[in-house]
């Protein structure tokens, strides 16, 4: 049963994974609420508790199937949320890496390298260039030498 669910979940498109994940949450919650309601109903009406508890057994496989679907789609559902990286975030990361390289070069008195990195950082991320790159004392010293 679990192998079938895993196979189905792995062959889904991303939109289907998100939908299946959401539906599995609702099905699991619904099954658990049904179980709880039957238990409370059996406690309230002890004369008819056997029938109510038998009806409640229907909610066990519903909850289990919902939970299995939830578990099998959890990794794909969350991995796509974390993999979405905007172009701005990629540029920021590249600009930050270049800034660290420029800082190292400036501290090693390799001002030619700092001069070469400066326009690349500016083109990738103007905010980082102005707020971090140009405020580093060693980088400033290299930039003002020329």
C-alpha cells in the first residue's frame, strides 16, 4: 500500500503534489475529527455505543491514508519551497561572494583585483555595493589609489 502511494506521489507534477499535500492534511484532520466525534458520541449514549464505535472504525483507514499521503508528499512539497530563489537573491549571493574576494584582495594590497571586482559587484547588486562594498576601509583605500 505504501509503495503504491509513494509511486503515485513521485509521478505527480508539482501542482499535483501541492494539491495532494493539502488534501491529505484535510483528510487526516477529518478522519481524526470523525474518530473523536464517534468516541464522544459513544460516551454520551452508552446504550448505542457499539454501533457508534463501529461507524467510527471507518475513520481509521481514512486517517491512515491521509497521513501516508501527507508523509509521502512532505519532502517534495517543502523542497520546492526552499528551492525557489529569485534572480535578485542569486545576484545578491554572487555580489556578496565577490565582495569577500575584494576584501581579501584589498588586505593583500592587490588593488588591481579590487578595481576589477568593483564594477561587477555594482552591476549585480547596487544596494550591496553602496552599503557594504564601498564602506570597507581596505577596499576604499584601493579604489582611491587610482
